C-alpha cells in the first residue's frame, strides 16, 4: 500500500532538490540509448543468485 501524502512529499522534495545545471548537462550528452551504462563497483549488485536459478 502506498500513502499518497508521502508520495507527494517525496516528489516535492525531489523537485526542490533538482539541480537544473546537472539535468541540462545530462540532456546535452550524446549517450547511446541502447548501450548499457557502466556501473561503479558499488552499483553492480547481483539481484539473482546464480546458484539458485532454475532457468539455466
């Protein structure tokens, strides 16, 4: 269940903290849309334990 009051508050906080210069820079970059973005070691998280997979 979601609480719409909290959702609105979170959206409002995000909008207030948005960095317009960073957003503009990100929009100007010519990143290939179909290529995966390189992740830092911290961002590389295995969501599926390969030992538990049954689809192999």
